[in-house]
């Protein structure tokens, strides 16, 4: 049974502690990936909606919503919940992040 906070190596957590390092090596890459994902997600939505058979048929709007929700999950847009939680410490976003990611 483990009674200490160590697994046999090191004695303290290994993570970036300098706020500037966290900004450059964690937050910036995640933000860049998220911006690219949002741009790609929006371009896919525009292309889907511009198809003649999709734009004219109003009965498939519910199906389109399902497709867009699935796409947002695949592209990682749910990670925004985690970013908002870290920045604002709003517990709701923490739970949403845990559920969807």
C-alpha cells in the first residue's frame, strides 16, 4: 500500500512552475490548435450548408445539428470548457470539460 506521495522516484511534482513557461509552452500551443480547429470546423459547416440538397431541405435540420455536435467533439472544441475553467474557475465549465472530454 502506498502511504507516501512518491512512487519511488523524485519527491515532488514535475510540472512547469514559472507562469511565463506555462504561457509559452502550454497555453500558446493549445490556443493555436484550438483556433485552427475552430476555423476548420466553421469551414466544414459552411461547406455542408452550401450544398444544394442540404440548404433546401428543412426537414434535415435536426440531423445537421447532430452532425455539427459530433464534429465539434471530434475537432476538440470541448477543450474550450477546460480553458474557460482554468481562466475563470467557474465550476460548471470544469464539469462540462470532464463530461465531454
